[in-house]
């Protein structure tokens, strides 16, 4: 029996992280308190940057899924990836700066998330460039 591989623009893990970012961003902007460790690591203004990065990149990425125009969808997806790179990177670096040795797994997770988003951003940028070269915008 042949194996069927379904390919598309939207990777399931990417959609999962966009939904997670949107949900967490909405919750924090609505007033849910972050974990106390996060509050201790960040100044209030930096917390708001983190909240808005999560919320903005999640919403922008989810909107890109609904767009029928591939090029415009990729432009929005790339914009979302910038936030998806910055938000977990900010969190991971704050954990590193805290000097807590027990945060190793969390640091690896958040830096991995940031790295995966950077990789996806590069893929999106390449796809956009290919569409531009083909004259499709």
C-alpha cells in the first residue's frame, strides 16, 4: 500500500505554537499573572513586550493561514516568525541570566523554539523569494 504524504504551507507544530502564543498572550494581556519566576526575572515593561510579542505573532501567524493569496500569507507568516523568534529567545535568555541551574530544560526548550522559528522564517523567506523571481506576488 503506498504511503501518502500531505504537504502544505502550514506545519502542525508551527500552528500549535501559534495557537499557544495567542492563548498565552491573550491570557496575560487580559490580566492573568505569569509565573512568579517570570515576574521576578523581568521588569514590568519587559513583561508587556513579551506578552505583546506572544499575542501579536500568534494572531498574525494564524491570520496568515486563512489568506488565499500565497505570497501575502507568506509575508504575514514571516512577520509572525519574527515574534516567534523574539518571545521565546527573550524568555530563554532571562532564564539563563537568572543563573538557576534547574532551568536547563526550560532554557533548551525556549531556545529550541526560537531556533525552530528562525529556521521556519528562513524557509518562508526562500519561498517568498522564489515567488518573486517567478513573478508571482
